[in-house]
C-alpha cells in the first residue's frame, strides 16, 4: 500500500496499529548509485567522491513507480551498450528488491571515460 506524502518521501507501508514505513527519494538514489557502480567497467561519475549523490542520480517516485536517471563514468575498453544494459538491470533489481517499488525506467548518461 504505497501512498505519496510529498515529492521527497513515499509511504511503503502503513498500519494503524503498528505505524508506517517511509522512504526518502535520496535513499532510492543512493541505492541506484551503489548498484550502478557494482557493475564491472563502471565508476562513479567524474568528481563524484564527496559530492552529494543527487547531483549524479535523479529519481522520481510517483504512485509506487520509480524512474531513475544515473550519470556514470565508464572505464576505457568496455562495450558501452552491453555495460549500460548491465547497469540498467542491476539498478532496477536493487531498487525493486530493497524498496518493493516498481522501477519502470533506468536511464543512463555517460559523463566520462576513465583510463587505467
């Protein structure tokens, strides 16, 4: 039973006797970011260390549905379409498994190539 509270938080569960479970958009963005960098050949977006994740990952949660935009840096020598397909699958699975929400879109933007 998902219910939107505001644009930054979504209720995942609500029970009058026990309470509610809410998740912030930033948490979903962090899950997506970590999942993307678990794929071989992918690095966090250039300069991402120490920067807020929301600069490189944008999520939109509406009615139990999540749309994710991820900016990544690929390592030189990796096949771009194949690597991005793996990132999309990994992000979708992580978001859905950890939140119970449906991830309808995972859009990848390559912002750089890392050599070494």
